């Protein structure tokens, strides 16, 4: 009897530099390109919608914007990164070629369906994207015996479940109050992303810092690492249980202390001379700001939106931008060095976060202007990324190696 199997990749061959299209050679290529394109288009569209100049989509208003930033943009970066890192972790193939093309097409279909009234179809396709990615990653990790990173498979499954909760809210199938269920789906998705970033930051920031900055002595303390990551899981549990108000401080304050201690061990003040390194440290600083602002919001001292945008633009936006530049350079065979274009993109994203978080806090009447300026700076960051990195993502590695 013949064996039935799923082929994860098409045969890779060594190319001559500049020969052919390399878009489907490794996961980071299509998914970084798709994520940056969505980021460039969707945030200005949301600014138009927020100002009343554009009608609402299938996932009404702010829910559409939040869904696409979490389960569209950020998820695409996660898939691209995990497929690329997963190959290194396991020594096995992650999806390439036609399977990768099919997953990218499914992701695009999900982006279209959230703009339609067909929420049942949108639910199924948005659930299928991270779950199919989880299957592809698990095949590679299990074949390579890399059990250490199995939890990333679970996190991809959790992302799909969180997106489903959001869709079920709008379909009215859960029977929960809309505000509770909608907030739950988005919050769980953000908490999963926060945990992923916390894990990867602990693995790579000290290493990148020590490799990229002479005399750097970024350190990792196993006890601090466990406490910092455990605090994020505790926060996720509080959010899953729907706990709110001052009770949240039992999770937020330990997290703030643990991540502050962790960050101090990395000595971020020594990284200012290397943009590829300081951008990641600057992003991590927004994690501390997020936890502090969310603590204030739990006491009703500040609006919750400030904490949310510190997380989504400051931490997720800046961290992902830093990672998709660094990993694209490394995996296309180029030197790990940021030029003026990258630096300007980082500063634009940093400006987008500062404007969106702090202008409404200091001048509430300027909220609309803050949204527009932040959206413009965000879009500028991705215009610069696509201009500089779009050709790299399409073309083969400059050293001719596969990938």
C-alpha cells in the first residue's frame, strides 16, 4: 500500500545570485512582504474609518482594525519568523514552494473575508491560517526531535482560538455580552503575542547585543527569566478569567518588576550606536510602559487605550519592524548593518507610538490629529521597509545559498 504524506517543501537548489524568483523559498519572504503591505494599507484605512470618511467593514469599526493588526499583521510576522527559525531549530524543512504559496493565499483570503458580511466563512478561514501554520511547524519540529519549541505550535493554535472568539461574538453564538467576548478574544490574542515576544526577546536580545556592541555585557539570569515569563502567563490567566480592575494589579505589578529587572540586566543604554540592536531594546522598553499604563488604567487613572497602543504600536510594532529587518538581512546573506533607511523607519515607528499614546493623554482634544499623525508615521515606516526590503524578499540570497 502506498504511503500518503504531505510534502512540506519543493526541492531547493543553489542559485546563482540574482537568478529567478525566491519568494517561496522560505517562510519569511512572502509573510514579511504580506505583513508590511497590510500594515501600510490597513492603518491609513482605519484612520479614514475613525474619522468617519470611510464606511465600516464586516468586523465593525475598531474590532476590524484590532483584528487585522493582531490576527493579520502580527500573525503573518509570527508565521514568517517561526517557519524560518523552525528550520534552524529542527534541521528540517518548514513549508516552502506550493504549500507555502497555499498558506499565503489562505492568509490573503482571510483578509478579504473580514471585510464581507460572511462572518462564518471568515471565522473558518481565520482559524485555518494559524492552525495550518501550526501543523507545518509541528511537522518540522517533530521530525527534528526539537521538543523544546513545541510550545510555539500551541501558541499558534491559541491565536486561532482567540480569533474565533472574536468572530463568534459578532455572530452572536456565544450568548455573552458583546463587550466581554470581543474584549476577551482581542486580549487573549495580544497576551499570546506578548508571551511570544517575551520568550524570543529573552533568547535573542542579549545575544544580539553582545555580538553587535563591543564591550557589551548583557546577561540572562535563569531565575529572572522564569519569573518574567511566568508573570506574562499569570496575566494571560487573569485575562482569560475576565478579571479586571484593581485585582489585575496582582498580575501587572509582579510583571512590571520582573521585566524591569530583566531589562536592566541587558544594559540597553549601551546599544545606542547600533540601530539594529537599539530598536529591539527600545521596543522592549514599551513592554514596561504598557504594564505601567495598564496598571494605571486598572485603577481608572488613565484610559485603557493608552496601554493598548503602548503594546500594539510600541512593543509589537517596533519589535516586529526590528526583527523583520534584521532577519531579512541575515537570511538573504547580507551584512547585519542598518543604514539610514532602516534608522528612519525605526524612528518613524517610535514616533507613531509616542504620538498615539501620549498626545491623547496630554491633549485629549487632539485625539483625531494624533490618530492621523500616528497613522502617517506608521505608514512611512512600512513604505521605507517595502522600498528597501521588497526586492530582497523577492530575489535569491546574495550568496547563492537556498532559503
